[in-house]
C-alpha cells in the first residue's frame, strides 16, 4: 500500500495510495513504479550459502521425522489411545519443514504455503483435492476481503483524514504516537473482528509513517509501529466475542463438555483487564525493543492541520467506501447477537466481508489495477496455514501432540498444568488456526482438569487469552500478515520480537490465573 505524500515526502507502499501534492491534488503517475518499494526495503535476504543451508535444514527435519520409527501411542486420562501412523508422521514432518521455511523466509512465504499443498499430494498424506481446496477456505477469502478494505481506505484518502486527526490529538512525541495507534487498534477490536481492524488501521499507519521519515529503508519506529499494531490487535480481540471467532468456538466446546455456557458480558468481565494490561505492556515493550530514532516530529501538529485542510470536502468515493465497509462491519458484529439458527448467523463471515469488494468494483471505486496489486503472497500464506492445520487435525497428529504434552503435567501442581496447557495452545496457535488450536487442546484439558482439582472456567479463559496473541509467526493471525505487508520487518525479526513478548504474555496470564481472576470471582479450583 502506498503512503500518502506530504510536502517533501512522497513515499509509497505497494502503489495503493496516490500522492498528495502541496495544493492537495491527487496524482497517480508514480504508483506503478513504486508498488513494491517497501516490501523490498523490508527484506534482508541471507547469503546464498546460508539460504542453501536453511533450505536443507527444512528438508533434513522433514526426512528425520518422516523416516523415524513409529513413536509411542498417546493415552488420554479416559484411557483412549491415539497412535501416530504413517500419515500422522508425514504431517508432523511437513509441519517442521513449513515452520523452518516460514521463519527463515528462504523462499517467499506464499511459495512455502504452496509447498504445503504439493507435499501433501506427492506423499499421499491427504487427497490432493482436500489439500488444495483449503487454499479457498472462506477464512482465506476473509483475509482477501480485509486486504481490499485496507486498499480502498488508502486509495480514497480516508486514511489520511483519520491519521491527521489522530496525530493532531496525540501530538508530536513518537512515544505518544505509538500509544495512540495502539490504543485505537485495541479499542476497535471491541466491536470489530481483529482482522478487519488490522486491515482498516494498516493504511492509517502507512499515512502516519509517511510523516515520520523520508528514508527508503526500514526504521525502528516503523518496525515497532506495524509490528505493535499486530500484537495489540490480538490483545484487544480477546475482550469481547466480536473481536474474533475463537471465543464463540471455545465457548461451544466448553458448553458441550461442562454443560454450562458463558455469556457475552461474563467473558468481557474477566478478559478486559488482561487485554488492557497487555496493550499497555506491549506499548512499553516496543518503546524498549524498537525505540523510535526520533523522540519527536517537530512541527507535526501544524503540518497535519495544514494537510487535513488541504484534503477538501469528503468525496463520493470516500462516502461509498465508508457506507459499504461500515455496513459489512455492522453485519459481522450483529452476527454475535442473534440466535445460532438465525439466517444472519448462518451466513459465513467471508461472504459478508467480500460484499464491499464487489460493490466497490461495481461503483468503479476500485479498478483492475488494484485487484492485480493485491498481496497474493499473504493470501497464499493463509491458504497454507489452513492446509497444514487441517492436515495435522485430520491425520490425528495434533491430538497425539496435545495428549503427550498435557499428560506431562498430570501429576504436577495445578498452576503448572494450566500454564503448560496455555503454553501448548500458544505454540499451536502460532502454527495453525487459533480455532483449531483450541479445538485440539480444550477437550483434553477439560477432561484432565478435574483430576487436578482445576475448575473448567480457568481452562477456557486461559486458552482464549493465549490463542488471541500469537506473537511468533505470521501465520498465527491475519493482523500479523497484514502488518508484514509494510515491509518494515522480516519474518525473523517478527519471531525474535515475539519470543520476549510471548514470555511476557505467559507471565501476565500466570498472575491473573493465580491472583487476579480469583479476586474477580472466577472459580479456579474445584476443591
């Protein structure tokens, strides 16, 4: 996506944002030449020898797991036996191969995703039709629709209006710009899916960054700004059922297993302090991990006031974009408040989010050039994530891993068991869909919990906290991939920043499980 130009600053991202001249007019002449400017700036390709070594590392890990002897069966607390057959081993082998190549980015992440489908077909792990159909899952189309929303907000200039007003309010300190952007992102996830929020906020951050520097290479401020947006989108999304689908799925599993449902406001009561604390801590984390090179942007308030005035009155295209997008967001939000048998609840969210895209092309707000400029690399990334997730699930490899891991804590302290379960969900949600990670882990954890005197409520809420904040890999959540489109950071930089952020998350969760949630009235122990 392109950055909007201010006087003396005509930076672009992906050719989506037309340049604003000093008089406030819009020009698109340079768009095609700058389409991949930021993505190139963000890449730090390893040397050829290192690249070859990392490619071979992924292949060697695949071979070791695939050719290894059949491992011991996993036995659940109920005596159920889960074995790992040839296809299950192959799925695990593919899992290690994909994770290695995704993290090191030795080939484009979208191509690694395509490899996931190809390997499943070549090694007969799953039927080829199943492996490749996952790339057209409704969740993947939801990502595509979200990217198109970000594109149209940028193209029409809506992001400039929002960015200028927000910057005028938070002032010239880069620390406050961090905080303002993070709080706004987190707050929007209370009423919108975090993917839609990331798609909406992303072009706004592009406009903010344009006012920070003329440099063509990534900066610490850029890394912290975009990476932080992805992290806090997850932190905010745990607070209400509107932030993501994982909440409704987890509550469904809980109701089936325990026989009691969790209400909308009960979820929010226990989750809002976690989401708020993590949002503020992540602000502090990025101020330390990626401190902005400049403490202030001198003259920013006057500059954005002038630029905002030069925008002129709102245009027809801006109005159409707002109406179509806000209408889709309203429908997505309404789905959480209607009964499950209501026709609105039965409509897939992917179909709803694609309606604005169709309408925007019908009304000529978007053109063929924008469609061709879509980041298909990111779309393929999520197609591959869906494919490997379902592969692990259908071959039984995911259940085998979950039971082996959780039984390690069967005789330990109850807090150790809860945190061990949480750590497993956290790892899995970085590698497969968070809904799948919950579906794999929660049933086993809820069965084991009574043996350790652990209340089922704490299993549910702890799972939802970590499932909402995958800080390690881009495939963990759509906001991660959307932020990656900025080109400000590599997959390795994201992974390295995610390690201390994930440790911070687990520490915060342990404090809530042990001290704060019991004080708020949550039953933690059954005895």
